[in-house]
């Protein structure tokens, strides 16, 4: 098992490097400003906060875990917490010599959101989503600036009953290392 | 209609000064926003688009796009004033067409361009109270942008553009889409 793991780790950067792309770093982290807006079940919910991401890179793929803490900005005040997992694919890369690159990312993710309204209502629901991102990645120092736009799908309620969902829009602006 | 005619004339008869057009296949995305009519209601559409392009002939490329859209009432206060809930929906739109470089100029590793585009597509969108609607759409637009080239890069071209597009529908009139996009060329 150990041999297999070592072989996979050794092979991954070689494969990624073969097509000329700068592979994702084996381990990275990022902190982003998050803005979310949705109209699920006829109720508008807007929130703003911060998202912390921890990621493991493997060639053109990056597997990430993220946590978000935000404040509701809509008519009801409250808070939002979200934890999620996702995968990011380095779709295209325009390299600027050995300095860095402009990159196109496509990502898919899932998670669990907890919304708490100060009035007392609390909802916990799962979500799935997809997104596109534009990143400026420098190699030395190893810094990434990424802007992502995501569509998030979740089951919502309307007057206490399940209703078809209007997906949420999430924008992230962050720096990573 | 006048814009359509002008664009067709430019596409067919225009002699593009296309000394800087990079005719390579491209993949990219766009974030867009604009007013449109949906089921006779005035809404704003915010969208994320993923698109591909491929050169076909001369300075002309064929493009295909898939777009996810959020629809929201343009004037919620007016809707509330007449006693109805503001419209909030979502949908998808697929589009295909041709874009042609009308003007393009290059300078070293950089170029800028003005393209005209013509095409069509279909939108499938829904809203809780209005239901689901399928709407055919004609598109005519202009794109202004610039690109960087690097022959040593895996994507040899990186393009950034601003798009202004009219969306012509048979029953809901003409909408508008303004977007900022980026494309990576092979």
C-alpha cells in the first residue's frame, strides 16, 4: 500500500507536467470574501462573510474542504454557517513564462448550510453546486488570486412546505497560498 | 432590426483589418447581466456562461454557449404596488452562432479587436408562479476585447472581452445582455 501511494504521488506531477501546465500545489489554503444571494422558496436571502479553504492538489485537480461564516444581510438579521467539499479542475492555463499563469477553473461542490435567523428560525439543508473561476497564480512566491462564480442548488421551503428551488448565486474573491 | 441589418452587412461585406486575429479553438466563461422580458414581465437576468469557439473560415469563428441564468423582477416595488409577488426564477440558455472580426490590430504579443456576432438559441426558464417557458432567441451583438499571445504557453492565447448582445424573442420583444468574458485558446 505504501509503495502504491508513493508511486501515485511520484506519477501525478510527472503526468501534469507533461502537458506543460503548472500542476496545483500538493497542499494549499485560501481565504475569500463570500457574497451569496438567493430567492429560494420566494424568500430573498443575502449574506456576506468569509470562506476558508484547505486543498490538496493532484496535477490538474484540486480537492478542497471549505468552511464559511457569514452574516445575513436581508430583511431578517442572522447568521450562516456552511461546510463543504469540492473538486476543482484546471481547465486552461495561459502561462507567463515561469512567473505564473492566468487560469480557468471549473469546480463542483457539495455541502451543508445552517441558516439562523435572530427571530428564532433555524434551517439546516444540503446543497450541490458548480462554478467557474478565474485565477492569477504566481509561482514564486506561491500566491493565488481567484474569483469564482457559483450556482448553488438546494431544497428550500415556502410557507413551511417544500418548494422548487431557485438556485443561489455565490461569488468568492480570495487569496491563497 | 436595424442593428441586425447593420451587423449582417458588416459581416458579409466588411473587410476586416484582421492582422491580429488568432484563429484557434477556445474555451472560456462569461458573467453577464441585462434586462429582458419573461412571460410578459420585465426581469433582469444575471448569468454565468461557459462557451467554446472554433475557427471556420477567414476571420470567422463558430461559437457555442451554455448559460445558467437567475431572473429577478426589475422593479419589485411596482410589482408589490399592484398586489403581486416579485418574479424570481432561473433557467438555462444554449446559443450558437458566428463571430467575425470587423477590426483587429496587433502589437507585439498583444492585440485588440472588435467583433460582430450573429446567431440563435433557446432559453428554458421557470418561475414558481409562472411555470416553465421555452423561448427561442435570436442574437446579434458586438464584442470588444484584447488578447495576449505566448507561443510557449499551453494555452497560447488569453482573451478578455466585453460583450453587448441583443436577444430577440418572438413574443417577449428584445432583451439585452452585457457581459465580461475570458477565453483561453489552444
